C-alpha cells in the first residue's frame, strides 16, 4: 500500500475476551504521545459497556454494538470511517478495538477493498493481546484466538505477573511457531511503549518486509499441538519467472486463500533490477516493484501464516517458479 501524508494510519486492536484490550486502549488515550486518536469500539451484545470503561477524553470515540465487526457490521465500519473523514482535522490516527470474538482478517481486508478506502486510510498494523494466564484454555480449540495471533504484527503477552517464567517461555515459543514474524512484548497491565504499537508499518510494503531481512529465519520452534496454525518461511537465491510466479500465486489464492491469513515477501524477478515486494490477506494480494537491489542482496524471502499449510507443497510450488 502506498503511504502518503494524506492517508490516515489505522491500528486494529484485537485479543480474546479478558486479554486487556480496554486497559491498553486507556493507556493509549491517556499517555502523552502527541497523537490525536479517534477510537472505534465494537461490542457484541444487546448493550454496550466498553464505552463506559474507556477513560473520559477529548478524543473522538464511536461505539458499534449491533454485531461483530468482522461479519455483519463491516458496512457500519465503512460508514463510520467515512463520517470520520469529514472531521479529518480532529485526529491523526484511528484505533479500532474489536470484540474478543472477532476475526481480524475481514477488518484488515476493509482497507484493501476499493480505491476510496486505500486513498483515505492505511492499515498500520494489527495489535493482539494474549492473556498469558488463560490463553491455553482456548488456544487448542478456539479458532478466534488462533486467528488473532496469526494476523498480528505485534503481540502483547499480557498478565505476565500471573505465570512463571518457564510458562512464559513455553507460551512465547508456541506463539512464534504460529506467527514467526510478529514482535512479542511481555507486559503487565498492558504497559508497553507506545512506539511498539503505534506507527509500526506492519502493512506498509516499504517497511513490512525490509525492516527485518531475516524474518523467515526467526523462531523455527515447532510445537506438537500447532498443526492447524503455522508459519511457513521460504528463503532461497535465484531469479523467478514472473509469469510462473503470478500463475502459481493466483492458483494458491484461489484454492487456499481462506486458509492463508497473512503472506508477505521480497522476490527477485528475472530481468528486473528492482525488488518485488508483496503481501496478502486471505484472497487479497498486493505486490509491486520496489527499490533497486543492493550489491550482494538479491534473493527471495517470503512467509505464509495460516491454517493447515503444507510446507512441502509450498516449497515445491515456489521452486517450480525459479528459472
């Protein structure tokens, strides 16, 4: 996504029930970080209570309590965003707090759906809170928790004061086996530096990949229970045939798109002196030529995060595109 000074950065704040989202939101609204933030809250239920829990501030706060933001009220989200832009001078950043049961994927897709949304907003990142004490009660059988972790650019492993260091190490290793690119911070009462959750550039094609050129080599720890949600990284030299790659990627999205939560990478196309940078969310793919390759830098690095991914098949399909 092209980043311009006119586009408004948007942070999606997610996490399972009781993970500490409102606590983090209150910190963001009360700390002196120099940003004016508009907040969109989503609750799932007949009445809304989260709005009563958010500190009184001068910020713009909107509440959506007629359904889950990831399904039947996404149209309401688009409408609220449109109304917000009429008061563009009152804020510099938008924070969307989802329900504890929300899948962040459809929310993220909102900002890729049409040119009007892309021109007005840029998805800065997905921040997921994880309850270190209780997440293991849900992680094996709760799709929502797994999807929230899989989509995250930043994960706050919260309530660390309630578990031992050994338990934290095991949990963090498990999280990294599910999403090897997310940055993980251990927190108590969601206390984290604001630079770690705001303006992180998680969905910025110019920053998402290049800030960490070794992202596919991180955290290669596998957990025996993590067979559904996994990270598959590929790193290899050589040049790709662009036609073969796009044909393979098209087939991949068509057949496996619903199970691919995030994908991103930097590729070397035959005959092109520039890097090709891409990322995707489910069925949506965004790729373009980037800056020229530096000497000795050329190669291919990409990663897929999703459900029931076949590492062998992904590697074989990608290697078949090499010249």
